[in-house]
């Protein structure tokens, strides 16, 4: 499996570990993708729990679309 390339104009992740994305980098990734994985852990220690979600980006807001299930509790 190949690594996902860094956004245009962004240095790739160094070989020694991950780095935090800037707000602009986050917006760029969100704007080009349209889907992701929402991961949570609940207060009872159940988790982590991840589900695929579709989303739309509108300015600084992210709107999620998903079906019923544990993630909505």
C-alpha cells in the first residue's frame, strides 16, 4: 500500500513520525475527499469505535452524513 501524498505545497510527513496539520492543510484535505472515518471512545470504556462517514465542507463547518447505529448514541 502506498502512502497518501501530502497536499500541494506541503512537505511530506518526515520518516520519524507524524506531524500535526495546519488549519489550511486540514481544509484542503477535507475539501478534496468527501468521506472519512469518525472514531470515538465512550465514557464506559467501550472503544475506540470507528465508522465510515460521508461529509460536506461549508466554510469552517463539516456536515456529517451517516446511518443509524451506535455512533449516534
